């Protein structure tokens, strides 16, 4: 009966965590006013308040509606960098929601490891590692995927700006045309620049505001090139064209490096997965024999040592095949 109740809590907690993650990732605000305010201001979320027959848009200053989560946010060592990491995903995730994700995932892993009958020390360490690491990995993965999509369409965005400049449009209107014509995430980020300028920001400050989310050298090249052209003068359209060509060559070089290192990555994946495959096969063939690794202290020490050395090996191989361009 106790095992059944525990399993019910695990399934329920896991389902709630999954629904919460999907809801938080998909919640980008509704309505044109919400979207425009979120494009202009990177921090906080938009909250609408109805007063009589008027509708006011108020930006929420806190990171959560719960006082306890706001206290935990203030205790974080560097919350601004974490906010930038969450903003890089392109989703409307506050720090309070992120901390709640950590707590729920930690709770789910704690219950799972408790069902396996592990020792208290192992349960606490594994729950903390996986519970705090899973949301960090998910947000990092979403952020990197969004930046890759941005880089894929960035040269075409610069070409659109060049065409606008050659046709006589000012820089701000060329940026606005990119926001209208290009798909997300390029379109939404250039929309933020255009809306920021319309709200009174300078063009350079609005672009550097976006650079906090799109932390890639290619985008910073654009800002620096425009700043230099503003000081020295010259043909901005020609400068933009040369920059688009440079970014395309960097992308080609990056793809070439990826192709050359594909063999090493495949070898690392195969070698790293073999121990887990063999362990799963032996667990299916002789479960009583393999469960000794979990119940005996010597087996737990061996498992911990093996996972530690495998993690060191993975980190070393990843470092060897990672190249900065």
C-alpha cells in the first residue's frame, strides 16, 4: 500500500512538473500590448489591471507572486546572470518559476531514489545534483537552440537592412522591416530594437539590450560596425554587405569544423554509452545479481567511482573536440 501511494505521488509530481514546464515554456504573453511591452522591457512580466472602463499595463517588479520565492531570489548570488540565461530561451520564465521547477524536479528525484532504497546520503546528493541540474540543462538547451536559429537567419536579416538602406530608408526603418519580414527569433529581436527606439531609447542602447540575450560575436560585430560608421561616416550599406559575407564565411568554417570532429563525437557517444548498455542487459538477464550494486555498500562505492571517472572522461573528450571560432 505504501509503495502504491509513493508511486502515485511520483507519477502525480512528474505529471505536474511536465505540465508546469510546458506551460512556462509556451507562455509568451497574449495580446499585442503584452508582446510590445515585453519586447521593450527585458525584465519582469506584464500584468494587466482593469480600472473602470480603462485597461492599464503594469510591469510586475517581483520575480514571483509568492513572497517566499522572492526571498529565495534575493538570496541568489548573481540573479541578473540567471535572468539573462532565462531570457535567452525566448520564453516568459521568471526566476520564481525557475526556482519552483528546481524544487519540483528535486522532489520527484528524491521520491524515486527513496523507492529504490538508497542510503540517505546518496539520495540527498543525487537529488540535489539531478534536481538542480535538469532545469539548468533544459533552459541551456533551449537557449542554445534559439541562438542557432538566430545565427541561421542573421545574414539574411543584414541583407534586408542593406536593401532598405540602398532604397533610401533610414536605419531604424530598415531594422523595423527586418522585424516585420523575418521569422522568429530574428524578427522578434529586431522588433525589440525598433520598439525600444520608438519608446525613446537610443539605437545603440536598444541593440546592446538585445545583446544580453543574443550573446554571440556576430551580433556584436553588427553593433560595433554601426557605431564605428556613425563616428567615421561612410557607406553603411556596403559595410553591412561585407559583414553579412563575413558571417556566412564564419558559419561555413563552423560547419567544416563540425564535420571534421563528427567522428570523435561519435566515438565518444559510443564509448560512453557502452557501460550503460551492458549494465541494462545484465540487469534484464540477472536482476538479483545486479541489484547487489545498489544494496551493498561496496557496490555503491564502485558505482559512484565509475560514474565519477566516466564524467571526467566525457568532460575531457568534450573539451578536446570543442573549438572556439
